[in-house]
């Protein structure tokens, strides 16, 4: 289908992009309607990971900002 050192026609590339999008969308819809508990736990896991990554940085940045603001002359 797609080989190395071969020219891909623009229409074929657009079709493959469209087909990939439709397949992923269909798979996502099936998961959303049939595996609600799975989707819930994946979203919970994702937000937990984001909080673990950005939470400490937010606290450190807030502490440094407060220290610098308090040090400024009025």
C-alpha cells in the first residue's frame, strides 16, 4: 500500500487520513457506549497523572512567586 521511496497521490493520502479518523472514531464510540466503567477509570487515571505531574510544580512556582512578591519594596 505505502512503500518506501514511493510517491503517494494526494487523493490517496486524504482518503487514508479520512479512513483512519473514521476507524478511530468508530472504535471510540463503541468503547464509550459499551465500556462505561473502563472509560471512567481511564479518565480518572489520566487526571490523576496530570495532577501528579503539574501539582508539585504549581506549588513550587506559587511559593517562589510569593517570596519574590514579598521581597519587592512598596
